[in-house]
C-alpha cells in the first residue's frame, strides 16, 4: 500500500496542476462506503499537501485543493447515503459488509447514539467512516439533515488534513510556502 501512496504523491509532484483534481478523487474514494476501507486517502492527502509546500507552490493552490477535497468527500458520503437508502437492510449482503457484518452493527450503534451528528463525526473517525453514511441512508435520515452534517464535516475534515500538512510538514521539510500572488 505504501508504494501506491508514493506513486500518487510522486505523480502530483511531477504534475502540480493535477493536485486539485487528485485531491477531489482521493477524498471521494476516502469517503465512499466500499472503497474507504481499502483506500489510504488521508495518507495521500497529507503527502500531497506536504509536497506542495515543499515545492513552494503558492497558497492560492491550497484553498482550491481544500475545496476540491471537501466536495469529493461530501460526494462520496452522499453516494454512500443513497446506496443505504436504496438497499436498506439488503446492504448486509453486499461486499464488504457481507464479510464483516459487525461493521454495520457498530455503525448502527454509533448512529443510534449520535443520530445526525454521527454523519458529522463519521468523517473524522476511520472505523465508522465507511459505514455511517450507509446507515444514515438505511435509517432514512432526512436528506437535509444528512447533507448539512455531511457538507460541513467534509470541508472541516479536508481543511484539517490538508492545511496542517501544508504548513506543518512543509515547514519541517524545509519549505517556505509561497504567499499568494497579488
């Protein structure tokens, strides 16, 4: 898996203009119910942000990358919600949930405890990230509640992954992030 992360990060190093679409795709896959279990999206976003800082990319690229990751993360969660809404309890027969039914059970317990807030928290906790939007759909959480929690948390999650990596790791790697052009 490490080689895969390095390959994507190396691609962005060589093609900085692709940082924004890559941030979108990485965040989408990190937030999509079936793939988020296998996809090392957080590690990739951290690596990309640190590399952007190291290479001296202007801050003007930082915000579009955060926005792209926020949109990608919210789309991944939204699609997962609609899958749960469509399949309901039948989701238990689909991979990966069919191989790990405890995953759905723990998601349901988390949802029972926190309700719509579980969607907000789900973006930040890897163990429930893959299942919370599906469970919210299974429970038919009203669309507006789901989307409000989803969108707000997706953008906070994206900023919380990308900005500290850009400024923190970039600084420790010896970069002085370039200010935005006037």
